[in-house]
C-alpha cells in the first residue's frame, strides 16, 4: 500500500544523532508513512546500523552530494502524497505528523505547512526563536526574503504535487537551498500555512551556521535571482537587502569577525538609512519587551508538543 507521507532524512557521519531522529519518527502517533534515509558517504557505520537494526527503513547511498543532493535523491524515491523532512540531528514530538497532516487537510490550498520549534544548544539549553514578522510586507515572498522565517526543513511538510510543479532543491547551494526552494514556491503563486505549535527540537550545537561568509554569498545570489524573476516586488528590494545586511552584520560581529561584520553594517546604511534605522529600532524594542516579559512560553511549548 502506498503511504500517505514519505519522510526524507539525509545523513552523514552522525549515527548517534540519527538514532535519536529515527526514534522520534518511530514514536509518531500517525503511522501512515515510509522512511527514506539517504546516507551521503558516512564512514561511521551508519549504513550497517540501519540495515541491521532498522530493516524497514529504505536506505539509499550517495557520495558527497551534500544536503540538497541527498534530499533530492530521497525525493526521487518517495512514494507519498505528502513529503516530510527531518534533519539527522533534529527530533519530532510524537504528535508532529498527526498535527501537520491534519493542518494541511484543513487548508487544502496550502502548498506546505510549517510548525514551530525549540533550538537546543550544545549544553542542552532550549530557546524558542521569535519568528513573528518584524515589519509589514507586501507579500509572503518579500517577508521570506527579508526574515527567512522557516529556520529548518525539519518543521516542514509539503505536498508532493508542489514538488512536481516547482521542482526540487538547487544542488549548487550548500546552505540556503531550502530558502531558494521556498522562494520558488511562493513566486509560483503557492501559499504556506503556519501551525503555531512547538513540535520540533532543533539541534544548534554551534549556534548559527559557522560558514556565514558562504551563507551570505549564497543568499545574495538567491536575492538577485528572486528580484530579477519577480520585478513586481522591486520596490521592496532595498528593505530586504538592508534587513539581510543587518542580519549578517550581527552574525559577523557576534563572531568577532570585524572585517566581515562592519562592511555589512555599512552596506545596510548605504542601501537604505531609513530601513536600517527602523529595523534596528524595532528589533531593539522587541528584545527589551521579551526580556521584560514573564517566561511562560517554555511550559506552553512543552504542553503544545504533547
């Protein structure tokens, strides 16, 4: 029987983390799914463990394809009407699939559904990223390009039909292939639906992506492409580029990389002094409000995840 959901898990040399991810899949209350693990050249016994301990999982091998290539190999073999993504170092709450599938069924016109998540650092501390829109945008595409509000594919379930229409991941992108794919979906006239429940634990042992210089280069290429292909959103380009320059300025300065961070800060002001000042002021105000607010979200998040 064809499963309703295909779960695609790319992995490379993270057997311990993969075992936790697989355990979170096995704990799902929703059971109409198949699991496809794409092993991208692991040398830590991943394939042997999967074949010996989880023979029901469909395992495919690639060699140095990267995350985008590994995901695409899994998508080629997926049979489900819905596609769920899970990174090998993340984990779902037991109600994840049932909630996501139910939310998509309730929103039949949505291309994909994304949930909320907790971020878990190397010390095991949990934090909840604030993904609320900072500004008002002319479209979901502009908001995505500015704020990149879906932080991990592990919170995403999409319709297979969307992949057939829009295409798969761009394998030339190492870091932002997910952002580029979301942008193509929205530019194609599709819509997303948000499930406001914290159902995923995302591992962030090193904080933000350490290869932030490459991240910045790739993201700029995506922005160039998106605005070239969608000229109707040109009036928002300065806003988006100022926002992203400020973001990378914070990343660089927080890492002590002044040679990267300070030029990005200058770029933001040169791009749009008005938007740079407004974005900075709004972010500061939000930070103050969050610091002064009672920390009640954590318990609520855990309750909603069960």
